[in-house]
C-alpha cells in the first residue's frame, strides 16, 4: 500500500473516532452533573480573571502608597550616554523596581553577594513584625547584613 493510501486510511479512522467522541460529548452534556461541572468551570475561570485584575490594581495602588523607605540593590549598569553608574533596586516593602544613581535611593542595602533580595526582605519583615517600627527594622536589617 502506498504512503498516500495509508495516510488516507489513517485520516478516515481518526475522523470516525472523533465523530464518536463528539457524540459522546453531546450525550454527556445532557447529564445534570456535567452541566453543573461546566458551570462551575466557567465560574472558576471568571473568578480567576476578576482576581487577576483586582490583584494588578491592588499592586499598583500598594506601590503608589508605599513610602519606599528601604531599597535593596538588584543589579547595576552603566549609562552609555553619560557613562554614569545606575543601580536597579527594589523596594523591600512593595517590590517596586527603580533604576537610579545609588545616591538617589534613601535607605539602600547593597550590593550584597551573600544574600538575595528575598532573604533581605525576609529579615526586614522579621524585624518589623518584632518591633513594629520601620526605622528600627531598617537599622537592625542593615546591622545584620553588614
């Protein structure tokens, strides 16, 4: 049998199998439990989309209201036009990222080759939960790191 005939036969088999599957799906959709399942699936998808949208809005508002009192060094680069060093830093409280000259950041931690951003933030959050004082938490975090 030629390859063309083989392919034609396989296409016919798959087409018939697909038709049976579609018929089974049509029958299943008549079942009240399957109808309920599809409704819940759609509702879950809608809730996930709504949650995602609200989460994005929340993150933006949270970053806008944050005082950005503690920045953590992430990486640096050199401005090719002015040849000045710029740092990418991330706020320890809200996660906002900014690229500026190091002296433009207030309360900066970094660079630190031993600890990641998340490790530094965890230490800061621990001190803040213990002291409930932002300035003291910053001081304690810096003492621990340096």
